[in-house]
C-alpha cells in the first residue's frame, strides 16, 4: 500500500526529537487491522452504471420532509427526533458530560455503548473505525452526498492539565530585536495568557488539541493518514479529510510565526505608508530600494541581499520574505525573517528566540503537513485545514498557502478555512485569492461563520487589544455574503477569460438563508453545479433537511463524518449537544419535519421503509 511505503520512508527519516519517545504504537488499535478499500467496490454500482442519474427538483424553502429523510430508516428518523428533543433540555445539555460518565459507571461499558449507539452516538457519529463507517458513507453517496472524514477522538483532560501543558513548555513570547511598544516585546494578541491557556474556554463547537510531545504529533499524523486512506477507499477523488495544524506541532510555534507575520505588516506600513496587505499595493522592488537609499541603507550588502530575495512579479512585491523558507528543511527561521531596520541601519531578525530544539520542532511540524499533502496527492483526495484562534491563524494560513503553492499546481489538494465573523475575513480571502492568481496555483477555501467568537471577544478584552470580531450576527452574515460574492466574481472572471476552474469554495453552513443566498448567487454569476467549483457542507446528524435535498437535486454537498470509539468521542458528543442547544429555532424546524415524515410513513404503511438511493454525487 502507498500508506505503508510513505510510513516506511517517514520512519527512516524521523527526526531525533521524535525518536526520543517510543513510537511503537503509532495509531489506536482500531486502525491496525484495516486496509485500503477498493474504490470501485465502494461506489454504488447502480449510481455509476446509470448514465442519467436522477435529479430531484429543489425546494429552496427546505420544507419537503420526504426529500429530507428518504435516506433514513424509520427508526433513524425516530432516533433523530428523540435526540433533538433531548437537546432542547437545558439541564441535560449543560450537564451532559457528567450524565454520560455517571451512566457509563452504572451501566458498564457494554450496556453504555449499546445505549449510546441507539441515541447520541448513533445519530452524530458514523462508527468506530474506517471499516464500520463504510456503510454510512456508501449510503450517503447513494443519495448524492459526499464525505469529509474526521477522526473525532479527543482528550478529556481537566482545565488544570490543559493550562499546565500550554504554559510549562513555553511562555509564548517571541522577543524580537526590532522591539515593540509592548514592554514584554510582543504584540499583545500573540502573547500567551494564563486565563486562556485552556483553549476550550468559551468554545463549544470546535475540537482542541493539546500538545504533549513530538511522539503524540507523530501519532496524530498517522491518524490523519489513515483518514486519507479511508476516504480514498470509500469516496475516491471527491473525498476530504479534516486536519488541524495544532495537532501536528507545538502550538506556541504557530503563535510565534503569527507574530512575525504581523510584525512584517507593521514594518511594511512604516516603510511605505500603505495600510493593509503588501500584495494589494503594487509596490515595486525599486520603490523599496529608494526608501532604503534615503535611509542610507542601499549600499549595504545585506540590504541588497534582502532586496534580491523579495518575492515579486511585474505588478509588484508579493512578499517581503521568501516564504518558501518555512517549508525548506535547510532554511533556519531566524535567518529567513530578517529585514533592514530603518532606525539603526542594521539587519535585524523578527524572530530570535528559537533554540535549535525549537527549530527542529518547527521543521517536524512542516514535515508532517507536507507528508500529508504528498499522501493526499498520491491518493487523489483532499485536505481541509480547519481554522483556529486568531492568534494562530496568520501562521496557519501562511503555512497552508505555501503548501497550496507547492502541491496545488494541477488541482486543489489543500483547502484553507476562513472565519467570517472576523473583521478581516474579506481582506484576508481577497489577498490570498490574489496571491494564488499571481503565483499560479489552485485556491481552495472553506467559508464558515466561525467557532471561537466568545473566546476571541473575552481574550481581546482581557489582554487589551482590539476585538477582531464583527459586532453582530447580521454583520457576520454580511461579511460572509461579501466574501463569497468576491470568490464567485473571480470564478466568473476566470471562466470568461478561459483561465480554467482554479478556485474551489465550500460553503460550510447550517444556515438555510446562507444556502439560499449561495444558490441564487450561483445563478447570478452563471456558475452551475456541474462546474464543480462550489460545494456545501454540514455535520453528520445536523440539518439533513438541507443536505440531502441539495445532493439529490444535483448540487455538490458534503457531510462531516466523525468516527471513533464510543468512550473516546464523548467530548465530541458533548460539543454537539451544546451546539444544538444554541440553535433551538433550527432544531424546532427539523423536529417538525421529522414528525411530519414519521406521520406520513405511518399513514402510507411505510414503517419498514428501506433506503435505496441511486443518485450520483456531482
């Protein structure tokens, strides 16, 4: 198998830091007996043999209960109704984790697992491993819905343990020779804070990885590789695996790199007087040379070397640094991020506190994500890099874009995620779209409203920096629509110029107004489902009344497919319960549709209905 070959290569080149800890057990035992599943056997034969697969008319009001639940047995509809009813109970939701743990002690593992599979686990999770999830993925596919695999095992650790892990390894500071108005030497947002060391604080809907050691990061990489292999075996080239960069390396390194990026932007503003992204101002290298000349720096050999390494094209400067240095194993970060200081006249480093061990850790992180990209490319599947907190996000986006530039030459293998509750969402997406165009790589993005709103606001207030989030839900929706419209405009522009389909966007939303906006905007911009550049995404067990009608009417749509052993996905189930409590209005509609479909089947004598789809995903 390709997987074994890549793993063997990785073992031979494993860095010494990782080898300090035993890596005998790379992945959970649930993975060990699995193997790649033949793609042809996994695809519904009826769907593939049918040259004209069915396409249903789409009710954009999403009120057709039969279209919404034709993929479900009557028992599954009843179970969904029960689960949503339980999610409506404030007491049960707020105490769900304690209740589950008490139930486990009383019932014992066997009875508890049976009970969970008949309720919450069975509704929100596809199975325990990539073998048991195959029937779910196959059935989704037969009703026009594709899959994003997400191994949803999470550590159930205390707040005290989370804080200890985050703070004892490194204090998160990054002292720069260039200095700053902050006495601690950092931009406030990118400095760690004890109150927020547990990154789960005020976050219900997003998983959190806590760094333990390099060996744990290696195991996480192996798990993601298993996800890639599984999604390849069950869905072919349409499959996607979700990845978080904080699972692949020490989060503090992302914090430091994010600060470097923001320092570079400040430096550019000071140097040129322009605000915003560097790429948007079409500044020529000779313009910077003139600035340095006025500061009497132009004759310095090191300054000239800095100018020679600028990334630019005929329109102007794209980057101040050769960002390829962050994915170049032979480059040192401390040497990559150097620039001429206009005040002192000497070259200074924007990052100067990385020890050789930290440099090695960063290289390990880059090696892991690059290994995943190469493996995904070989299997012809996709990687979706999830968004995280704003103090990590500049680094996550920068690394992801460099991986796009390296691996997205022929198609979109890597996708980044953008959170539209952020004030800078539109500017960030526009900048990255422009970079992809000027550096000629495929751009893939998932647009979400966001998962860290309450935490971001609380952290900004506690640390004393500007709140990075939009002030209201309406403002976030406006940002979402504005950002999506810019993506659609560029897609249309590319089509009209015959430049190919080099932009792919996932509209990841449970909001039916957002879905309707997208459907109407696609028509307005002349983008059809067959163009395969716009897709939709929702979580398994949530908003089926939106997902399935879309897939059955010929739109590209995905379900996030969580999987993992019952005992190890309890934190995930707890988050789903919390998330559903916050969208009671949406639950109310779905419950009504579920009840309506149950009633319809009873009246039609279809209580023993067996789903049998012959749709084909677009």
